[in-house]
């Protein structure tokens, strides 16, 4: 997803300041080259790292159980069972999840990812009826990683390739089903990013040559929420970026996003994120 060009200098400045971690850092090991790691979410100790942060490797987190949210490049996504999150090298991310969360973790360094032709086309994938198949793949991967020989390495790499092939197929099938409608929403995102100060949903619809009555059912079909809520979500995401990566105060941010009343902005922000704007700054801004 693209972001408004006017925040790129701010975003890039703080992006460079964030700590970047290797696989050995995440595993709490001395500096060394590690091509991959496979583990269970609940069985892997939390590393002593800064949040938010970046990785120099590819990571895949499958939540089989749990709730919360995952923030990737300041876009917040809900954690739900059988949702796989994918984070590429350099992406800024953070999360907050329930203590009873369970699942699987797979990380690959950039060189292995290049060899296996791995890549991410979306921040998450809902795997649906593929859960049993993927669980079997992860079970085999965990078994092979405990065997320290060349055959195990080859089997793990083959398993990783197979896993990503399945996820790529799921993503492709989903994209085919909604390709035309997705383009409409991408056009809508573009005009919202270009003019966050607009206050009327109807005006945004007009800017892409449609009426709100036509655009609203399209939005609900793809996202499950109304056009108004979709635009509010985009504005709240932008608000998160500005709260962390700019020196604007809350009133200025509210006004820049089309909210004449900062109290109303704060109520919307808390409803969407469970934080007040000030509470969000305290939790996520890198001081």
C-alpha cells in the first residue's frame, strides 16, 4: 500500500533510526549466520528487542489461536485464528497479542529467500481450509530441523518452497476473484491519500467518477465495512503515522485529516485503536 508522499521525508528519517535485527538477534544467540528458523509461537522465547523495529530477514507468523493486532508499516491488522502474517526485510512492525496465542514461526534470511524465489505480495493471508495441510508441513519442518545433517537442510528448504507455493496460490486465487473491484478501491485509496482533508464521503466517490451509492456496496463486498468506515480507517492509519513520525500536535493532526473537532477525532481514534491519541504516542513513539 502506498502512503502519502508528503510524509516520506518524516517516515524515512525515523525509519533509518529504528533498530534492525538479524535472525541470531531474535533467537538471542551470538552473532552468526543462520539461514532459517522454524518454531512454534508459544515455544519460542521473546527476545529482548526494541518495539517497533525492523528485520533483515523474511518472517512468517501463523496464528492458529489468539487475538490482538499486528502493525506492519503503520498499517494495523487484526490477529485472528488461521491468519498468516508476512513481513519482508526492512518493514517496520509491532504487535500486541493475547497471552494464550499459539501458532508457528518461520524465518528465512535474504539469501535463502532469493535462492528459493520467496516473496510477499500481501501482509497477511487467511488460509481457511488449508489449515490441516499447512499444519502437516510445519510439523515436518519442525521434525527435520531437529536433525543436524545435509538431508535435513534439503528437506527443510523443499518444505519451505512447498509452503510458499501454497500461500502464493491462495493469494493468486483471492486476487483473481476481486481483481476488478480491488482496482476501484486502490483508486479510492489514492484520492484519499492525496486529500485527507476532505470531510464528505460523497466527495471522495466523485473524485474517482462514481457515486457513493455505487461505491458503498463495492467497499462492503471487498472489505466487509461501509465506505465511510473504510475512509475513516485510512485516516486513522495516517493519524498513527503522524502521531509517531511527525512533530504535529494532536489538534494539528486532527485538522489535517478533516476533523474540525479534535475531541471527535480522539473519540474516533480510540474507537478504532483502543487508545487515545496521547496513549498511542506513549506506547509506540520511539523516544
